[in-house]
C-alpha cells in the first residue's frame, strides 16, 4: 500500500512540476503567441499587410502566409492544407 502511495505522490509531483515549468516558460512569451498545439506561433510583423486565403477566405498576415504561384499569379494561403485544396479544385 505504501508503494502505491509513494507512486501516486511521485506522479502528482511530476505532473505539478511539468505544468509549472510550462507556465513559467509561457510567461516569457508575448500574449497570443502560442498556437493550439502549445508550440510558439510565428509572430506577425507590426504593420504587416493582410492577405485573404482564396480557399477558406480567412485573412492572414503576409509574413505568415503560405505562398503559391498558380497560373502565373501569386496566391497566399493560411496553411499548406488550404493551398493543396485550392490547387486540387481548380478547373482544368
């Protein structure tokens, strides 16, 4: 029974330390710079132009956009996935 209690306390302590370290690290990051995955996102440059993704119609900073040349024209996308979908759905 003592072994289970020690194991539980050790895991609880490990979880607490992990969360505490992640929190302390995030304090050094400017607000809103962490993505859904918890990884730092690329920051937009202040005054950066906004471009519209032709696939999903969302606006994104030019510095974070995925650039593709399609039919001699440059298009900007919010993600590789949107770029692939757009190119796949182009009329032949």
